C-alpha cells in the first residue's frame, strides 16, 4: 500500500513539473524615435504620411484619431525610417488629427496635425426650407438654412459669405449672410399679398436649387350676407339661396377656395337650422327650402374661429290662408283641401298634413300624418282602432290648425 502511494506521488510530481513552463522573457527595445515630418498643416484631400527615424528594430505602431474615429497603423520600414501613411478617409476630414507613437505598449511620442478645408476644388451648398406654405402677413415665417461645404463634405469656415435670394411677383431681393457654427440661416417673412415665392442661395459661385413657398391668404375678416328667392311665400317648395360677400383677409387677399362658411338660421320660436357652403372665388352659397308656414328667419354666417357676418332677417308670408274640411256621414273619412297657394293654384304635392286624435278628456290617442296629392289630403279612422265614441280632431297644415269634435259611428 505504501509502495502504491509513493508511486502515485512520484507520478503527480512528474506531471506537475513536466507541464509547467517558465514565462518567456521579452526584451524591451531600446530604440529611440525622431519625427522627420516637419509639415504640420495639410489641406483636405492631400495625401500625407508621418515619418520617424529609429535607432534600431522595434514593433512601433501609430494610433491616429480625429472626427472620423481612431485607427492603428503599421509602418513600412526602410533604411531605419518608419513611414506611416494616413488613410484616405482620415486625410479628407478637416480639423485636428491627433497621433501617438507606441513601441512595446509604451507611448514614445505624440502630436497633432491640422487639416484645413479645401475650397479650391469647388463648393457644395446644401439648403433647406420649411415650411413650404405660409399665410400672408408678418406673423408667419419660414426658416431657410444653408450649409456650404467643400467637395469632401467639410463645412466651410465661420464667416463664409452666403447670399440668400427671394423673388415674389415683380420684386427681387438679395441679402448677404455669414456662416456661424457650420451654417447660415434666415427667417423668410411672407409679403402681405398671396402668391408664389421663389427662394435660392449662392456661395462661392455655387448656386442652390430653387425652392417654392406658397403664400396663402390670412384668416378672413368679418363680412356680409344676402339672399335670393323667387318669391316671399312660405310654400315649402321653392329654394332660398344665402350668399356671402367676397371674403377677404386684412390685406385684401381673397380667401382660398374651399373655405367653409356656415349659415345659422333662427326662426321666431328659437328653432335653429344650419346650411353650409364653401367659397369659390371668395364667395360662398348655401340653399334651403322655404318654410311651410308663415315665418321670420334671422340669418348669421360664420367662418369658424375667424370671422362672422352681420345679422339679416327674412320674412315669409303664408302661402295657404285657409282650407276646407269634409267628413263622411260616419265621420271616419276626412278630406283636407283643396289647398290653394298665393295665386289660387294648388299647392305642390308633398305638403305635410297632420291629424291629432284626442278623447273626450283631452288625452292624445294618436297622431296621423300624410302629405298632399293634387292639393288634397285624406285620413281614414278605422273601427278597429277607434270605436264609436266622441273624439276631438286637430288638423294642421301650412301652419293653420283646425279643430273639430266628431262622434264616430
């Protein structure tokens, strides 16, 4: 047993010491470095490299950082000179470019080169305008933003001159702006007249595309209304047309087509009707049927949240002043009419006629409705619903109510 334990201990010791490895010692390079590149200012797009003289072999790398990001460069070595070529995407970006030389994970040298914009190869001009629709007058405005860059998309230096140009109808204007924090901008105020306004910009002989802004009329101001009708009688058949005056804003512009105008009609009992119309060439119209009985209307028109009209009144005369009632012998068949209008002509078909049936205590039992046909209306009181008894009948048409007490047989 003791011999087996001894063998096991010897085996474990052999495995442990046989598998262990002493760490390799790396000798640090004692090489020194000297920057040979003297130029510290470059132009965007200009290819360049950073050269270093070294006194011996080394594993040097160069860390480069600018607005694009950070990268690690390996050198090409020739005759004791390390050459690090700066990548294209780094030397095309203007601004400071920071570098650090590392050897054996130790920073040996660092520095900065400056890359300037390159306007000599041309200027690009990005322009933005919004919103593209304005209302006339000094309260509204659009923002016009201009960003001039070189061909590598580097914004030009602050205080670069940019010209803003505006054309409206027969007037043109031009103003000089200067870039600040990469851009130039201005507030474009619309004129007091509606129309189409053109805007563009220019910088270093480069012109932007043309922008279009539509100047719409401002909110309308108060207006007047009128009406047209064939006659003044309340026949429930003819049409009355309500018209607005030409709607204009404060500056005299005719409002945009399609502006909604609401005509509110109030009768002598306080009941309200509503008709709507949209503007065409600044004027809105709405139509209603004449009432069926004598009435007095008050009309007022509104453009919601903007303007209203003065109140006008329209009176309608009764077209039917009287009519006859005829009953059968058992009083169960009732004939209304003939209904004659203001020229003694029969009223148009469709004149509403109602019959209210009450018992002898005044309780309403039923309400029957019909409409005229060839100037007359007809009601039938069935025995199935109205047993023999005394009833009070109220017949109403054209605003005239007649009452008759009958005994049904």
